[in-house]
C-alpha cells in the first residue's frame, strides 16, 4: 500500500562487527531510496546488528518519518537499566538504550499472529531474544518468510539445528524454536529470507534425514 517498510537496520556507525559493517544508508542511496521516505521500520529483535542504525552517531533518527514496530518484551529487556551491571551484555544494553529510548513515542508493540501492517504478519520465534519475531510477507497470493536470527549459518543452523548458539538469550528455547520453524518451512515450502546466510540469503528449507538443508534460490542478474 502506501507504506515503504524497512526490516531491521544493521549496526550503524558502531564497528563492533568490523570495519565494513554499517553500510545500510550507503546501500539505500545506491538503490535510490531516501531514508526519509521510509515510513515503517519493523524489527525482528533488538540486537545491535538489527536496530542500532535507527539513529546516527549524533543521536538523530536516520528514518525521521518512520513508525517503529518491535515486541514489548525485547524493548523492555534491552533497555533495562538494571542489566547494566551484567558485564556480558552491558555494552549491548548501553547502545540499545541510546537508540531505542528516544524513539519510544513512535513505537508500536507488536503481537504474535497479528498483522503489523497489511501484508505483514508477525510470528513469535523466541529464544535468540526474549521477544524475537519473524514475519510472513504476503502479496499477490505469494508469501516470503523473514526468519530473522532463528538461523545464522547455512549448514550449522540447518544440518545441526540442535546445536546451541552462543548469542541466544535462551539456547534451549532457541533450539526448540529453530526445529519448529524449520519444520514449518520444509512442510509449506515457503521461501525464506535470512540476513545472516550468504547473499542474497533467500531460498527454501528441505528435510535431510532428521535435520534440514538450505537450498538457495538462483538469482538472475541483468547487466
């Protein structure tokens, strides 16, 4: 409809994932997209590499006309001042508080199974974070599953889905969610998009014995 939607923002100016991170604004410009034209930012969760580029180094919002959609559980967890004493996540809490708290009046807390906006349905997939959300995008009778951080690697996450992941808030719940989600995708054959799989990160999940396999979709590039 009349919404230009961005899913997650990347890490922004903070180079916690190396010097080549934080390229979203540059890439939007290369695609001819003005950040001011984005009027909805939908977050899978509140980890740095998914929400910190909501704001620039000076604290000004990078998407000044956008409503922000996030789960209340993730907002509360990652802006909790009481967690600043936890050395393992202190830096993440500090950075996320700096980005999310000034934008709270523009936020809508989303619910499992509900439409975020027409054509985008939320699916609660907790474990990686307490409020992690995936999304089903549907248009013209076709759907795409945006899996967020339920998976991180095209082999380990698929062929060894019972392996725990160190950045999951609840590793056991993350495993349970991963198995359930991958089983759903293998059954429905719905195409899936993952930010952490090799570019372009889109394909299908198939069964492989008692585990799964990721089948990338071929990409056609016209020069």
